[in-house]
C-alpha cells in the first residue's frame, strides 16, 4: 500500500509563486484602482487649463506685480 500513498499525494510544484485563490478579487480590485488613478491623473494633467505645470505667462500674476512695483518706485 505504500505506492498508493505516493500516487494520491500532491505533486511538488516547480518554481513560481503560490497565490491563494481567495486573494484574486483583491488583486483585481487593486489593479482596477491603479488603472483608474493613472487614467484620471493623466486626464487632469493633460487637459486641465488652470493647472500650471509648465510656464504659462497668460495666467501668471508675476508680471502684474513687477509692473506695479516698477511704477511705484518711479
């Protein structure tokens, strides 16, 4: 009966990471959250006109302040 015990036992797995099946929904939810965050962050950076990431002289108030200070000094 010893050979039967060997046949019924689980075969050893070679390499790889063993992930419990219960964690699959957690990984799917985390993946969806990361994809959503990436999409909305890109959308905000790319298409928001009021966000100043690069130089935007039309929305800068520095030139107005410099002009006022020059006029007050004269």
